[in-house]
């Protein structure tokens, strides 16, 4: 996997955490902002062909993922 894909996957993990925290806190504005960024990062990961990477799958199966 490329360093660029790894960077985007790490960004996805961080934004997912921010999104989850905002949802749990009931902060819809922050949650919506994080979600929009999360979808932008998802599209970058998809564009790089990294959706099938082990790292991305492990991230999605993490119990802390939203």
C-alpha cells in the first residue's frame, strides 16, 4: 500500500473518531462537519484503490468505528 493511501486511511480513522465523539455529545453541527470530511477522505481512499486493503478492513472492523 502506498504511503499516500496510508495517510488517507489514518485521516479516516481520526475523522471517524471525531464524528463518533460529536454524535455521542449530541453536537450535530460538529458531527455533520466531520461526516462531510469523512466522506471526502473515503472518496480519496476509493480513488487510490485502497478500499480492499487489510489496513482499511481492520479499521472498519474495529469496535470503536462508527
